[in-house]
C-alpha cells in the first residue's frame, strides 16, 4: 500500500467514524458565521454546540470529544473564555482546532493569540497570511516576508506559507491546514495538497470557519493530520459537486451543504491528493 493509499483509507475511516459516532465538537466561534459552522458540522455527521461565556466554555469543553476556537468576532469576555477553555482542553488531552482569524487586529486578539502559544492547539486552520502571521507572532520564523492580512482575507499564496505551516505543525506537534485554491496540510514531516473546490467559495462568507468546525468533528476520532486532510477533502469534494449544479453564491452555499451531507467516505477519500516530504 502506498502512502497516499494509506492516507485515503484513513480519511475514509475518519469520515465514517464521525457519521457513526456523532461526536460533539463544541465551539467558541465567529458570530458572523456561527450558523454555517453548526450546519456544516451536522452535515459532516457531528454534533454542534456554541458558547461564548467563560463558565460555559469550560463546561462544554469537559463534555466535548473535540473543540473549535475561532477568533473572528472578539468580545471582551472571549479573552477569559478562550483562555480557560483552552486550559481545560489541554489538561484533558481533548483535541482542538484554533482558527486565528484576523490575527494582528487589536490588542485583545493579540493577547489571546500570544496565550495560545503555551496552550497549544492540536490543529491550526488558517489562510496563508494567517499562517505566516501566527508563526511570526509565536517566534517560530524570523524575518518572514508577507504582504499581510487584509481584514480576514489572505494576501499571500498558499506556497508562500509553506515554511510557516511546517514550523507551526512542529511546534504544536499536530497539523496545520492552510486554505487556498489548493489546500496545504502538514504535520511538519509530510506536506499534502488537496485539490478541488470552487472559486464560489470566496463569494460566501464563512467557508474557512465552517471548515475549521468540520475538521474539529473529524479530530474527535482521527489523528490531527488525517482530520485536517479529511476536512479539506470533504470541502473540496462537496464544493466541486455544488459548483456543477449552480453558478451563484446563495444557491451554492445551500447546495454545498447538501453535497457535504451526501458525500460518502469513499468519495471524500478519493478527492485529488498529492504528498511530499516537508
């Protein structure tokens, strides 16, 4: 069996496990996209629950099989909520996904990001500019050239984030998923590229956030690398199919959720994938 064959088998197993066990993947996530995140998690076979208060975050973390923390829309209470929740998750050994949306915007977000360096996530889900900014903020890369984050959007291509993604994955001893026209996923030793999707994904807010939530669902029953790859493959597979049925953003979002729900473990695992050493 080739390494790609093994990864595809593992991806199919991760998708199948999620649908058979319906893991609870709790979230502290972006108010702008919370509905999309929850519905994508349900379509992937998981169970969703969203909170934002400190005591609720700790309680939900204690009962979740995995967790998703997204910095997209920050409130003052999020600093305590995210910090306490991350501590509980690390103490329990519960896998969790960090999405550093808008990194660099304001002091509150910066403090939260800095605190996460010690409370390391299992997986980081981000775009290219966020990967570079996070690796720089955590002191993992030096003098890294980047054109920066434009609001919550990337201004760098995926390949330019390769070094940062590898450094992050090695630091957290987990996986990093960098979203783009071709997704890059790495555990610091292996780099995988997941292809597919549609340009319409950029015309609907929340695809990256929803991806982070679905990766968290898979992380409840799979290794960090396999969970990140399964999420990327599932989204690329469903988006490719949705784009063949519609050409406008509103109907694309609805059709995408339908296709994510319909996609079989085998079809997700068969999504185009290439690998190389880091």
